[in-house]
């Protein structure tokens, strides 16, 4: 499950009378600021990577939100454009706040541990993508509404583990060859 940058505070103790930022987004989208929607918005705002529904529901269990309520609210928030939905070839979707603090960004997904890393600082790539989008619009008459880039591979930890396993296997194979002679 992705780690949280900070603790979720607005809905947990009931004593904070400041309005959470997600409440304004909900109203702007024409949705009521329900306890479930606010909790989901806060959890995803604090998450360090997009979260799957199961992880999100587990994270919110302490707020006594039924899984069905979480699943329904996530669907509503996605339809309203408050959440972005991603499918990273895992067999399930992950969600994050649309236009959140990170703004437009891309992801690296480890094919071994399934960890997701937000990729920031890709200015040169974004400039190339902007030119490509403009070319597509000019050449083909299409209207490009946005783009998404997901990179897949091994995170540094999984790559290191794979290298160690490969080295161990190479050592075993050389021992076996040596024993046969």
C-alpha cells in the first residue's frame, strides 16, 4: 500500500472546524461534501502514489466507511473529474487527485513489486510532447486533450535483488561445472 505523506486529520477527530480543500472541489463539481468523499479526497491527496480501491478502502476502515461506499464515491469522484483513474497493466485501477499538488506528471511502475513512482521534472519531454500534439492537430485535424506516459521496468530495489539472484545463480552454475570435471 502506498505510504502517506502526512496523517489524515480533518475527519478523524471532529474538532477541526477548518474546511478541507477537497470540500470546495466537490462543491465546484456539483457534488455534496459527504464524509466519504472528503475522506477519500484527503487520503488520495496525502498518498505518495496512485492507490487501488482495495488499499484505499483498507486505509479508510478506521473511519467506518463501508467498502461499497468507498467504491461508489470513487466512481462518482472520477466521473466528476476530481480523480484520475489509471490502469498500469495490473488487473485493477489506481486513483489519484486530478490536478493535485503535483500537477501533470507521469509514472514509473515496477513490474516486480508493483510500486508506482511519480515522475516529475520531465520538462524536455513535455516540450517534445507539446510539439507532437500540435503536429497531430495540424496534420490530422484531431483535437488532442492531453497525454499520459507510463514507464515500466524494475525499481532500483528490485533491479538490485534481481542482479543479486543472477549473481548467485551464476556462482552455482560455475560450481556445478567445476564439480563435474
